[in-house]
């Protein structure tokens, strides 16, 4: 954060230090960096911006007739798609359609942990996220091995595509192969099943819209990245905080569900799974005291905005569930974004984290062994937490 104030963060992203009281500034590369909470909300809600980063430059090269995944859309078309799919994420839908599934998967994972005595939390949490998001999407007719196919598609080290180096060419060929694997083993079987019997899920919606198999594949992978990968990391970082803070863990164990959810959102405020959100101005605009020109790039530093004391109160780098300040989108601050591209599955992610963690921490003798390893996805400011091993005493034979 550029100062010496106390912090309990497990994930410290490296940013060039900003001047105190300077919510917007131009970085060394010419990009506008948005650090203040109010300025960040202004950018994310602005109608004179479009999505940037996240490989959007590649998507823009697709023929105009090809429907873009909703993440890469802007304007009226994007708003209409979000309106049509909002029913998959309403509080009632989450409670009635996904809670039972979450509970079953969480109990299966805890039973597997008890039987084995040890497990990687990243594996347990990824299984949970895959099962829930697959149900929302409609990827329910896959051949065995979806988890491993997704692990290959979202590797720890992405690399950069290209045709100018052997490394870039290898990356391009590898990812195209992974696309094909997921299409043949997961998306195509789901499409065939949904054409025979319509369901109330994303794939049925996309088929009704007239989407091609390639377009459905792109949308499925977008939801997988947004709903599976980030939730896995959030569950891991939340567990890490609970293991390291006995008072916080005691509070979590004793709380009813609403208080537990608020506690998890406070962890997410401090440790957003996506730390950077990029936008490009489509017209001249003002953000704070700065004038932004059309075509200029703005990067919202979510972790810094979420620790703006003007928005979240004193000691912004400490966990303090129940902060009373108005955080706009909710207690997690801007961790799920804001405006037209705010994550629609925010309620799903927090509930599935609680369903799994509440059952894990109810196990007698649950421990974390060693120290987790943290790596980063620089483009989105995202973290990956690995080697967080959880153990329980194995049942006596």
C-alpha cells in the first residue's frame, strides 16, 4: 500500500507506491491507475468505457458474425444478455437449486479427507467450484476427467501466445488442444443432451439464442474462469486466515450463517481474487480530478481501492467483519466488480465457500501443515494458493 500501516493480508501484490490522497494517477506506462474507492466505482460504473485486458484484443479479431462471450460484450447487447441470465443467480435460485448440491459435494470432500487423512485444499475447493458452476452452466454430461482438463486449460503458468518464438507457438498449440479436449469431452455431449431435453441452465439458454457449438464453448470457458478458478483461490485464502487467527476461527465456528457470510466477505474485501480490472475510455471523461482522453486505458487496483480508509474506515488492512461504512456493492467492496460487469455469481461463490469451510472446520483435529505457496497472474492481479495441506486424524481401524 506504500506505507507502514499494519496489515494481515496473506497476499501482498506489488504496486508502485501512490501518493497519499491521490486516488487516480498516471503510471509509468501511461496507463491510469485508479486506487481510491470512490474513483474506482466511478470508473466501473461509467458508460463511456469498455472492457480491456483479459485477452479482449484476441476476441476482437473474431468475425463480426461470431457472438462474443458475455464478459467481452458491452453496451445494450451486454445488458440484455445479463438481464436474460440473471435468473440463474437470484438469491432464491441460489438457495433452492444450488444449496443441496453444495452440501452434498462438501460432505463428500470432508469424507474423502477423513479417509485419506490429508488433502490439498486447492483440490477440495476446485472440486466444489467445478460441481456448482457445471450445474449452472449445464455441463452435466461430461466424460470422466473434467477436473484434469480444466487444470490443463488454466495452468499455473500461462505463458504468452504467439508465432514468433518456440515458447509462444507451443503455448498456442497447447491451448488449442485443450480447447478441443473440453469441446469434445464436455461441451459437445452437453449440447447433444440439451437438444434432446431442454433444461433451465445456461447451455439451454444459449441454444435457444441460436449459438453455435464454438460460441457455447467460449461462454462455458468464460464462466469456468470466472466461477471456478477464482472461487478455488478465495476458499483457500479464507481458510488460511482462519487457520492463522484462532479468535477469527472461533468467531466463525460460533456464528450463524449470515454472520459467517459477512466474515468471508470481509476476507474477500481484503484479499480480492481478481486484483485488477481494466477499462478503456470510449470518450473523454473525468475521474476524480483527472481528465481521461478517449482511448486511454484505466486499471482499477481493486486491493488498494478496497483498503481506502475513506470508504472502509480505520485500519483498512485489518480484518474487521461488520464494518459500518457504506461499501456500495456490499461488504466485499469491489472484489466482485461493480457496474454493468459486476460478477453475477457473487452470492454463489460466498455461499459455496461457507458450505465447504464450515464443514471442514467442524472436523475434530483439522490442521494446516506447512506454509502455502502464493503465485500471481499478473494481468488480472490474481493469486494462486498451492501447497495448503489440510490434515485430520485418520479413523482408527
